[in-house]
C-alpha cells in the first residue's frame, strides 16, 4: 500500500468536492483528513505524474469550486425531483385515468411502461437530456404494435415536447 501525503491543508478545499474528483479521475483505496495533511492511499505507488496531478488539484481548489459543486448538486437534485413528478403525473394521466375509463387495458399499460422504461429510469434519476435522446433514438419510430397498445405518435410527441420544454 502507498500513501500520498498532501500538506499543508487547503482551507478553501471542500472534502466532498475533492473526494468526488478523485473518484472520477483516479483509482485509490481511501482518503483520510488529518490535522495538518491529507493522506490518499493507493494499492500500489502511482506514477509521479498522478501524484503531482492530485496534489496540484487539491492545492488549486478554491471557494468557487465549492460553490459550483453545491449549485450543480442542488440543480441536479431539483432535476431528479422534477423528473419523478413528471413521471407520476404522466402515469396518472396516461395509465390510471385511461385504465379507469377503459381506454387502455392493463396489458396496454404494461406494454407502454415496458417500452418507456429506459426513458422513465433516466427521467426519474434527473437525466432529462439523456431521456430525450433515448426517446428520439431508441423509442422512435413508433410502430404499429405501439399504436395497437396505446402508445401513439401523439403521445410520443407530447413527451418529446414536454422534455424539450423542460430543457429550454
């Protein structure tokens, strides 16, 4: 095991931001924040280039990095909540109401739900843009089987428009 010690402590650095950056860019085993230093542990000694990059990144962090990270996290949390709310409203209007009125059967709803599952998953995790790409590339074009089961071009276009409007 190799331990990279970074000192002195950067008072402007946010540990969560730095840890996320480390996870996205390097393979390490742990990070420990001690009184006067940070210790990043690795299974084996990393190259000098990696050690320098990690140290320089940590020392370069400023309050602005923390603010940007917090703003991104807040926006993503809202996007996730908005996606969940959109899907619940969509399901109520297009599944529950239409089943209650006899416009769709449970089999139709299951078909539509399965057809839209990749989009729903992305949307309820807050990934509106990826949901739109999936609708346009993976779900389209609408087939006769889709239409026979209640997933019409009109419904598809409405979802595309709703997501496009959300993103603009």
